[in-house]
C-alpha cells in the first residue's frame, strides 16, 4: 500500500466486516485499533486473537489492538471507519464525536437508510460530527467479510463529496489485495449499497419457494432498475448503478440476510427473521431498509414495486405468494419504465 501521508486508523465495530476490514488494514499499518461493543468479543479479540462470535477461524494479525473503550479507540486517529449496524450508527457516532481529531476523515461501512429521517449513513455521520462533514465518506462494493480477512482479491469504492478526500482514503485504506476506487457520487454508492440488501431478501425468498433461475434473474434486473430510478431521482449519477460502486454484493452473490429455507421449509421465504441479531452488520440491514425504501418511494414518487412487496412480507404479514402475484399482475410496461 502506498501513500504520501502516514494515517492512523481505528475501526469502530467488531462484527464480521469490521474485524475483516481491520485484519486487511493491519497488513499496511503498524497498528489498527478495533473497537468492540461487547465485552466478551473484546476479550476474545485480545486473548484468543480471534472473533469466534462473528468471524470464527480467522486469526487476527498482531497489528490489531482491540479495545472496548470508544474514546480511546478514536482519539488522535486520522481515519475512523464505522463498521456498525446502520440503526446503531447515529448513537455510536455521537458518542465518538467528542473524541475525534479535528483532522479526521470518517468512513461509513454501514449499509442502510435511517428509518424516520431517511438519512444516508454519511449524512448521519455528518450530523453527529458537523465540523468533520467535509471529510465524510462511504465505502461500498462487492465484498465478503471472510474473503477480505483471508486476503483474497477484492475491489470496492470509497466515495466522498470532495474527490481529494476520496483519494486520500483510497491511499489509506487500500491493501495489497484490496483495491479501492475513488469516486464523488456518495448518493449513488450509498443508495445502491443499501437497497441491494432489500433485493437480496427478495431473491432469498424466491429461492426458498423454488421459483428458479428465471425468477432470480428477473428480480436482479428489475431490482437494479428500481434502485437506479430512485438513486437518480435523489441526485446520483446513472453510471454508478452499472457497476459495483452502487450495487455491491447483490442478490446474485450475497450471502442472504434471511437464511434460505432448508428442505422446502418456506419460513425464510415468508419473511420470518431467523438471523442472529448480532450479525446484522452483514446484510440484515435490508429488513430495516425496506421500511425506508417504501417511504422514499412515497416521498419521491419513484415506483418501487419489489421494495413494496418485501416490506409487506416483512412488516405487514403479507403472504409471499400473494406478493408475487401482485408483482406479476401490475400493468405491462416498456423495459425502461
């Protein structure tokens, strides 16, 4: 990893992705501070040099310094990476704000749109630390935590309103096999990264009911169209949604946020949430993002039929087969509509 300036880095959040990202960074930094909320997770990181709760079987590099003291974790760091579930980001960022260096860059790895406010994660960070708002960025892409931790080749995008900030972070956060691209379309990168989790849930449900590859292909293509329409309406660049920057590990790749049913069991397809709640930094944010997606659709006037049906299944008790029938009974349209 190259760069003109020496950055000091803290990763806030020791879920699977936060731990994996810290492990990757440790290859290019003398030390990386990793903050864990749970005392037992911090103890495992410190004593066992492993995170069995979230990333079992991966040995932590010696350069990682675990702590459960948030103030100590972020104080004096020039780059602070927030890898916490989207619905916890505001609370943790507010707690961290008083201890952040005035020169720090803040990076969100969280995927989601905040319920109620409909704020993107960089907007949440900017509100929590307004003096640092010009140096807030989002990092997203087709990334799987375990593969990053294992050093397998990975690419992602870091986006900031000021492209010079994105380029600074590109240098600081790239690894020998972790290739970062710099961009200034923060809206597109975040909207794509958040809403693909909703589409991943839809794909998992379709698989659970045995709908086959045609249904999955339809969900992927129409889901991408749905995300693109909303993103462009919110100010994103259309080209962002043609690549990994705005899509990330979509339903054709993603380890499903809701487990696939086993042996024909359709509980997951009906939307019953069987996830371990501690693991919702790895995709389960789609359950909450479905709420925000429907509200964004209503506020912007952008039709989002797949998101509406996922929301109905997850939050209103709608039967998944009824939801599929509703999707297919919609008025026929042109491909670009």
